[in-house]
């Protein structure tokens, strides 16, 4: 499990995957999300623009990301 710190109210799922270094491009994120490779809070997610807020957990490519606010 890895914490990802953001300074905004939310981050879009595709942007989170890029920010965390799990994909190299937005196009790759889009394809992999739409292929059903992402789970948000235990549920499959096909929406690349899904708003991920602090406290949410994302499972992608065998890695769990937990989003937190910057202090």
C-alpha cells in the first residue's frame, strides 16, 4: 500500500495513475481503466474521470494507492 498526497479537493483517476507513475501517458491510463483494470474502494471503475478524494483507495496493477491531503 502506498500513500499519494494531493493538495486539491480531488484528483481524477487517470491523473492519479499518471501522478503515481503507474502509467506513462493519459492514453494508456484511459485504455487500461476502460479495460476494467482499476478498482476504487473495492468496486470496478471504468470512468477515467472519476473523482478520487482523500481517503479513497485505488487498486491498479497489483498496487493499492490511498489518497491523502497534504499537511
